């Protein structure tokens, strides 16, 4: 993993508006080493490429409902690999369903947040995530 002074954050988000808001929210809390991928398959491929260079992300944030490979598939893939199983993996999704939340936590997600409607609330969530999972 990269140093915590400049942590590498990977985000899988298929909605361009949500991705832009997340980029801005992480930028607000001085987390600028953020790489976006628009589906879970691209995220897994990117991580495989990082592994070849002996690098790992410090944090992964994923949407639950994405094309090609959804959040559940990403969690399963990452948690079964010994090199990636301990990377903090936060789900940020529009769902409020207790079943969805319980299922992703059971699969191995580190934390779950429902996407807020305001930017200030999103900044609050990104700050909470960074404080808890990046130890900044």
C-alpha cells in the first residue's frame, strides 16, 4: 500500500455525476490520489495491474449497482484474494434496503453508507471514511 501521507483511493462508480461529486468531496478533505473506474470489472483489472507493480490501494469505495460486475461481485473477488482481502472496502450506494446492507457486510464490506442528497453530507461521509480507514 502507498504511504498514508498520499493514500491511493480507488472508486468504482458508474454514474458520472456521482463520480464528479465524490472527486470533489475527497478533494475537499485533501485526498487527491483518487482513481475512478466506471464498473467493477475495470476496478478488479486495475488492482491486478497494481499488484504487478507491488502496489495496493489504501482504500476502495464502490457503488453497489454497477454494470458488468456489481459491488457484490467486487467484494467476493477482493475478499477471496490473500493480497487484497484486507484492503478497506466501503460501499456507497443509493439503496437503503436492510437486506442489501446486511448482504454486502456479510460478504466482507468494511462499511456501508447510503449516498446522501447534499454535497456537504457527502463531504462529511468522505471525511468519516478517511478518518476511519486511512488514519489521516
